[in-house]
C-alpha cells in the first residue's frame, strides 16, 4: 500500500514482537510513508478517534480480536465516510462451518519460543458479521463470499466492506 498508493501514509499495527520486528526488517525502508506500531490494535484504534480514511485487515486483527471491542473502536478511528475493509474465513480451516453466533474458536499456534500455544479466532457467518458491524455504527455493509480454491488448507473467505457515516461512534 505504501509503495503503490502515494502519497498515502500507511500505519501497520501488530501486537506481536516477532511480527513487528519482521515487518521492520522487510519494510522499514518505506518510512516515513509506512509507520509500524507495536500495539494491541483495539487499544490503538481507541486512541486515534477520527484519524483514518481506510482500515484494512487481511486475515489479521478482525480475525483475532474480540469484535465487540474491535469494531466500535474501528468505527471511532475512522473519519466520516471512512471505509473498513477486511477478509476473514467463511468457514474453519478443515471445513467446519462458521459460528452462527459471536464466539471464538481456540486454534493451535506456536509461541515465539516454539512451544505449543492457542489463540482465539473469530470465524463467523456473514449474517453475524453484518449484525456486529451494524451494531458498531457502520452502514453500507457488504459481505461477498470468495472461493477458497483447491487444496488441503483451502478455505472460502468473506470480503467485507463497511462505511462509517454520521457522528463519530463511541
């Protein structure tokens, strides 16, 4: 984004020390157009009211942060007319259906030291995402299902867009 959409300024937020360090190694040369922030994304968005024109997540924060907290913070961080765009799983890897209500799935992960760990991932039906976005103050909500292709880890996905209009969300 920082390379191809000049003069846009891009802010990338990640709480993981390892991901933050890797991003700095790979993309640090793009500063000052790219600013890398190591922070919990929900907390960051809560402190940046009315700052952003677009928030974009590709199997990122929207998948791994509690949507009851993240989506209102995202609405608040967007300027009026701002756009939230994200991709998320349409079903669990392995084929289990998405949840029909707002609950997370514990998924296996690795800690930075290589030990087994778990993390929370929200894999929700399109209707649930729409209700959450509406409840957070978003309008013009669109959820489009994209094919996951073939292969053992292929997964369908949703491409979701939503606008922030009117007075700033709280």
